[in-house]
């Protein structure tokens, strides 16, 4: 027996025995145990009797192929690796959702009574996720109207783990502010905000960016179709309105993704990347929202699949006055946006 076969038998047997030590008892994980123990047994058996690979070779019709046994072994190994990858991905998503619920629960645990008092009497809330946007918020928050159509507006700022005093700035401006323990992205911050609005029994939510590019004076125009019961969601569109500045690449991306999303959903949306929106809170109760970043298309696609009525209203996109965009490079933003579009549609 060759040294390589002896080594394979030793490694296989060690892997099999370690499976009992690592994945049994309090650390019991059935799938990982069978994966590791099975791999150890397979390696031990193959090293003991290499002829076993001939069975796999015949099953794959590689009897006459050059290096057929090696090819059969590689195909088997790739299959096992794919299985392990899917298993790990499933486990990751499970823990991701659990972690999201945990962070949101921690984020509002100490604010329950304050939510009910500070937002009491509000039918509409303006929800702003913010990450290191203190300078822009000082200019944006005072311009948000106190009421629209006789309805009182509350303002909720979710500080997504900032280190520039964003939360303190929001509080000083009279907004209800909560600080997420860590920075996770605009979508995660919005979910925390939705939890707050549901605790406060808010009927309608307006989301807008904290970077000063959305005009607070246009909030009534977004709310009007909702208050008139014309639809469930209103999206602010720079295409129907205007913009002070926009790169040609990003503008082309808006047209491209609006075309793709409209083909996938049957809608006629012109600006699927707009974060300036108004919608009934019933939408977020019934629509799955899981994305932490590049999330703007998720609501549109899932709401369309859920049968909600979606309309647009013209808005103006202003220049950012302070700081730099958190969206990253245009091409990278586009790739990630495309990934979320596909994932949301396929879900």
C-alpha cells in the first residue's frame, strides 16, 4: 500500500472521529455532522480500495474517457463543495434575519414610552435614515412641514451608527431620533424606523434621504394621491420632475433599470432608485423587506407582486451641500442595484 493511500486513510478516519467531537453533544448540528463524517468515510474507503471510484466513473459514463477516474473524482468533489456552499448560505441567511430582528429590538427597547408620547397624534411620519449627515440634517429638518392637509407630521431620524453627532443634531431640531448600535445600511435603518412607526400607530410614512437632495417642501405633493385614496404608494420621480445635477452614467442607469423593472412587474415607473416616497404603513406590514443596502427597488417590486397600487409624482433632486455620497462608485452601485432587482423579483 502506497504512502499516499495510508495518509488518505489516516486523514479520513481522523475526519470521521472529529465529526463526533465537534458536532455532537451541545454543539450538535445534523447537517454538518453528516457532511464531515461522510467525507471522512468516503476518503477512508477510497484510500483503502481505490477501485471504488470505478463505480462513480461508470455512473458518469466516463469509462472510455482519458483520465476518466480523475474526472469522476473531481466532479464528485465539486458536487460536495456546492452542497456545502448551499448549506453555509442557508445558515448565513438564517443568522442574518435573526441578527436583524435582534438589532431592531435593541434599537427601540429603551424608547417604547418615548415613541408613544413624542409621536402621539401623528397620522403621518417622515422617516429619514442617516449616516454621518449632521451638517445636511441641520438644513433639512427645519424645512419639513408640521402638518399637511390637516394631518400632523412627525419626524423620525434613524442614526445608522454615525460618529459625527447625527443623532444629537436630529434631537436638537425636534425630531424623534434613535441610534442604531452599528452601521448596517439604509434599508436596515428603514426597517428599524418602520418598527418605530408601527409602535406609534402611524398610518402613512414618507421616506427621504438625509443628504439634502430631497426637497421637504415637496412632501405635500407626495402625500396628495394617498390622502385622496388614489393609490397605496407614491414614488418621487426626478424624470417627471427635474434635477440640479446628475451624472450621465447614473441617469442612464435610472432609465435602464426603470425599463427592466417595468418589464418584470408590468408597471410604468420612471425612477425606481428614488428614496423619496410616501406609502401606507399597511404596505410594509404585508411586503417582505430584507435588503440592507441598494434597497429602493425592493419595495417597488415586492409591492407590485403584492397587488398594491403604485404611482409617481414629480420631484426635484437637489445638489448635496455637505459631505460625500455613501453610494460608492457608479458601476459598483449599478451592479449591486441589479442584484437586488433580480433577487426581489425571484423571491
